[in-house]
């Protein structure tokens, strides 16, 4: 019997320098053809909104507009002007596989900077929930990152981007801290022992996208910045998941606008 049959496929050797056969531009081209969409570039700043609270706010308030040429099969894009910076917001891209799929399509469609703002559960004690975390590094407890970068413990925010964001958020009403997150693709397997291990590594919160997005960013040399909106203690204490007015949309857009202004 071939012993290779027992090897976990995710950890087998991958050719990280080889181009993909199925490129995002291929899918976008076919989506435009099938749906008769115009070939219109997306805004230079793309914002991933895994919870969908921002896009729901933009739709309900009339502040956002659907993008006419966004050719993703799975999502809609809403555009919003944030004090002169146009941002294209894509909701419901939950988890690293889906978030990276959309990030690839955003970059292929013209987005020069990709931001992600996801809700997260508290791991280490922080003051004044809710607050935002600028994710400087993410524990790779998911599978997507291994398709972009060789196996390793962390995915990291690009050092130059991190330096350019230093002090940018000091004047925002809701605090923006910096630190490490734990990216999981199995949120209902956050066991006590796993949480304790994360605490020993000074991890602030747990979320589902950052490790994959940062691995993609490093492999593709494309700017990506991930934030976590820490809102809860995984519903272990009650009265969790409260983000504020309009489910935190205003505060999240303020973070996105500030990041975009610092990096553009």
C-alpha cells in the first residue's frame, strides 16, 4: 500500500512559484460576459465586510451605491465616498477561503489597497469593549495561507504599511489598538486549551480571515490591512456582540477612511 495515501494533503509540498491555471481575471471576464456587465474599474480602496453590517447600513441609509461593474458571482459591491476617498465595500466574505477569493478579484478589478474589518472574540483582556485591533500578525490556524506561503506559525502585516499607520488612529472616538490575532476556520472548536495557548502567545482576539489575507498579500505583493472589531467574549458572559450605532458601521467606516488616507 502506498504510504503517501496517509499524508495530509494540505501539508504536502506545493510549488509556490508556479502560476495558477485558473486566474481571477478569467472568472471576472466570464461573469461580465454572462451577466452583460460593463468593464468598470472598482474603487482604488476595497473593504471586506465579513459581517455584512456595513453594506446593510449603506443600502438602508442610501449612503452607498451598487457598483455597476463588480463581476463577482458571489457578492455585491457597494461604493461610498468617505470624505473624498471612494471605497468599494463587499460584504459577507466570511472565513479565509472566501475572503482571499474576493481579495484576488478586488485586486484584479483595480483595487490598489484592500482593507478588512471583521468582528472578533476577545482572547486576552482588553479595556473598553468594543474596540478595534490593527492586526500586526495572525496565527495560521486555517488552511488558505498554506496555498500562498510555506507552512509557518504567523502571517504578518507588511512592515512598511504598519509603519505608515503608526499614530493614524489616535483621534478616533473608538480605540484602535495593535496586536496579534488567532485565525481559525472552525469557530465552534475554540476549546479552553486552545484559548489558553493563544493567551500564552499574547494573542488579543480570534477571527477568521487575517492569516489567509496576509499570506495572500505577501505572495501577491498586494497591500492588505486587517482590523478586528473586538465585540464579544464568545457569548460566554451574556450581552455580547454589541458594536454600537448601526451595528458599528460608523466606527468601522471611520477606521477604513483613516487607514485609506494614511496609505494612499
